[in-house]
């Protein structure tokens, strides 16, 4: 029933209705009169504003069962009629048989025997002729019961609005149902009916919110007959499984059904209110379908008429809600940094993800995560948070179920005994949803994580730039595999950061988390780098796949939608890409013959950069050397540093002290005539993947008039083994516009 993140809906961040209600059904002589009373539940002690509701508060709520279990909600509008959503009953354009469905009335808890409730078979299901999908409107259905419901304190009909009825914008209304309490998080036992207060949004305000890119960069056009309810900041909403249930508003002492739960973009997401089918426009259709039923639905006259009958202003409450997480005064001053103090252990660094929960590596607590029992010394644990004068006590430790054997799941959540006030200094970090895609080139930082070592230098040295998915996925040896496209959790995140280039040592055993920024908001993108050598960019385990687990445990962590959308020219980021095969002979199986002992490659150059590192270059003309940009320039810089180029000595002698080679040699291939041709320049961090030179011919020719390019007929000779040839897409993948940035031409100033 869902398309992308369009979810037919259930309740998020809402209160359970306690207990169970014993139904005292009316006898036939006590049935309602023909002028059916509606929208008046039995008096109860319910307090407006989100407290627990008492049984019988929503006596029109019904549960629609198929195959013995709850599927959708609905509302009783007359003794023989239930109102629900069409998408609950239409599959691939076909209306499901009414005989497969039953209606449970007067139910409070779905767990165990439905005491006090009664069940009715469904005689017919009716949907509008123009219904073709939730996003196209007309998502309404009528169910005719095989026999009338028994009306009583727990079973009463709701009032329906007339076509002329207008609900004022901002009206507080209530949605009810047994659906998921948040995305992919089912309602726990005992499956008690849930309620949530939502506010009606005007059409212009709702359209304004849905006109901004959201999950999957989607926008949405509201159609006539749709109604929005919720909050720009999200966090309260209906969700999957609430579909077909009622949205009711109280007027003049009666409850009117304003909407039918239809769909949403996720559940409770910021600037994505729930979309409902407006009931008022379907007055004529409902009357036509129930014609002849006695008594039929009640359409009381609205009294008093609302004063907001004028056209809605286009800027009505069109305020985009900003993220409540991920705000830092400056990079490195992380207000979510949590220091967990466990007796007998070094401090363990984690991150505050909500007002009550801290995320940290499970490996910080050895011997304490293998048992279902809480650690014996938990009373002695403390958590230090920024700008908090005293340490926080820990109430609970929840390790990830795979933490003991899977490094990518090396996570644990610690619940604080008392929630912290997020309006002061401590602030939570944002977490990504599973479909979040961190764009190549994103500006990231490394932050302390676990039992980490001190930072290798100033904070600026921990700045990083995220490499593309192709580079990261293929650098780590997944030959021939498809690269996960945007929207699928990546297997790794690879940042290239300055610390590797200038710190002078390899920090292989330091543990860091990866923070990436989108439109000024910081996300915890990755945790603890994978084992790797110093020649490669670090690879971090992505956090995306753990969002549902964190959300399920905490019921309040700040999972945020993607904020930055740039798929590149013509959507190149969404193209299917694969990794080239590797062989024992290197990339594509090419075998350039080694130089004779003591004989140097005459075109190789040593490029010494600012007295701190050495890059490999290649002479392409008497006054020009080609080198890799990532070796010459620091991250984010366009200023060329002081450079010295040494010709005729590449590899002949030891490098100056403190220098390191940060670029692998170019890829050279030999033609049948014996000429050597420059085919590619090694990409950052690899000896096997290369940026192709061919696609850069125009740029090089225009810059260096003396550069010589081999004519097409003189293409390099490849080895005949079919499995060792370069795949056709190698040049395309490596020679993409992004790869062109890895090449830099250096003008030589010849002296003497």
C-alpha cells in the first residue's frame, strides 16, 4: 500500500487507553430512535491535552479484521454502516471480497479475548468509481454490515459533516487507532487503542510544507478532498495500520468526523503532516450509497458557523520547522558529546541522541552486555554532558543484539535516570533514517568515540570530505558488485581528511565517529572506522541501518530527513555503477614490464609539496607535469602550495626525512609497437583504481599544446585473457566529471 515513503497510516507519540471495557449491549427495545443521535460518548474523566483516555471515549472506533487480525481502522456512522479508507480494500486495482472481512465493535484492547466487544460480518464494500490510489484522492470506503451493530455506551456512531461544513484552521482534533507507534515499530502488547491530538492545517499551509523537498527529494501536490493535520515540527502523527480510522473534531458538544486516515510521508517527520480524506465533500456520495437504510448516518447542522469561511490566505502559518537537533556553536564544540564513566575503566565517549538516551560503543562495557541482567555496578555509572554541573546517573543499558560479534553493530544505548533539559546547553545530535544519502563532497568532522586517543592535532586537522559511493565501495575490494544506489544503506562511508595527509603518522587504532553537516545541521553518519591501512581513506560503518533500532528503544531519538539534495548533472548519482574486477596483477590485469635494474622510467617525477609530502607526477611535455589534485591540494583549498619537481631521479634515492608518498604511480600500458601510454592516474587511496586520462584529452590539449596523444589506431595492447581486460564501464566510472578533479597540470620553471 506504500509508494516510496507514502505510508497508509497508525499513531505516534500517543497515550494508551488503560484497562478493558465490559460491553453492556442494549436490548432491541433500547435501540436508538430513527433520528440517530451521534457524536456523544458517555461522560468520562478524560483530560484534554494528551492524558490517558478512558474506555468508551471513542465509541465509534472499530477494528477491521482480515485473516483473524487487525488490518485497518474505521468508524461507525450508522448501525449498519462503517466508514473507512478505500486503499485498505483495493489491491492492484481489484476490490477484495467482502466475505474476507469482519468488523469488531466496542473493542478496547486487541490482545486476547475481545471481551465486551461484538463482531459483524461485512455484506458489501463500496468505493468511489474514481479511486485509483491514495495519492490521487477519493480514498474513502463504506462497509455495509451483515446485521446492525448493538448500540450502547461502548458502541455509538459519530456525526458526519455536511458538504458546507467548514472546520477552522488550527482546530485541535483527535485521531485514534491501533497502528504502529512510529515507523516500523508496531504497537506493543496489550495492543490498546491509541489516541493523538492533531491540529488542522489549512490547504495553503500544508501545500507550503509539501512543496519543500523531503524524503527521497519528493514533493507532493494536494488535491481537492484532501485534509492535513499535524504539526510542522512532527513527532505526533498517525502511522501505518491506522488507515481508515477517524479524525474527529468537537463542535457544539458533538464529535464530527473531519477526516479519514489516508497516508503520509513516513510517520511524524518534520514538515510532513498526515494526509486525510476530508469527509465533508463526500456527503452526497455517502447519502447515495446508504439510501434506504434506517436509521442512516446523521449530518447535524453546524452551529455556530465558523468565522473562517473566507478564502485561506496563501501564507497562512507557512512556517517551515527547523531541526531540533544537530546544532553546534562551532565545529569541535559538540553539545551532544557524552562521557560515560564506568568504575575501573577509561572514559568512554558517546553521543546524546535524545533527552534521556546516550549512544555509545558496546565494546566500552566488556562483560556487561552478554547477560540479560543489568550490570551489578550500574548505580555507580555516571555520564558527563557539556555544561552540566553534575554527572547524570544511568538507569538502563541496552546493547545491540548483534554487538558481541558484529563490529558494524558495536552499539549500546544508555538511559539516563532523569531526562535533561534540551533548552539549555546539552543538545542531541541528529540521526539518519535508513534511506538517508550523504552526498559526495559533504563536509564532515571526526569526533571522539569510545576509548579514543587524543586528537592528532588542531581541530581543523579532523575536517573531512566524503568520497563518492563508487570510490568507497570499490576501494575495499568488492569487485564486480553493484554500488548501493541513493536510498539504500551504504556498506561504508569514506571520508578523506587532512589528518592523514599532514599529521605525519597513521592513526589506525584511533576510534572516531563521523559527523557530517547538511545545511548547518550535524548528523551522526558513521561509527568507528573499519580496519584499513594508511594508503586508503578511512571507511566508517554507516549508522543508517541502525536508525529503526535506536528509534524503537528510545522512542524519542531525533531521526531527521535528508536536508541537502544534489544528484549532480542529469542525476548521475542515481546511475547504476559497478566495481571493476581485480587480479593479482593489479587493476584490469595489466602487466607493464618492469624497468631493468638501475634504469628509471624517464617520464616519472617526484613532486615535493610544501616540504611535507611527495607526490608522483609524470612528464607530459617539456614544461608540464601531470599529478593528482588530491595529493597537491589540501581539502577545501584552491591555493597551490610551494612545490618542487625533481626529474630523472624518481625512486633513485631515499625520500627526505618526514616526507611520505601520498600518491601511487600512474597506470602505464604498452602498445604493440612498444610505446608506453599513460592510461590513468591513481585515485585517492588506491593502487588499483584509476581516473582515466582519455576523457581529459580536450582539457590537457588546450592547456598543453605540446602534449602528444596516441591516435585511435594505436590503442594500447591489452592482454588477451578475457577476464583480465578492463571492463567497458571502467573509463566511464573513473572518468566522470568528479574524477576530472583528481588531475592537476603543473607548469615547470626550468632553471639552469
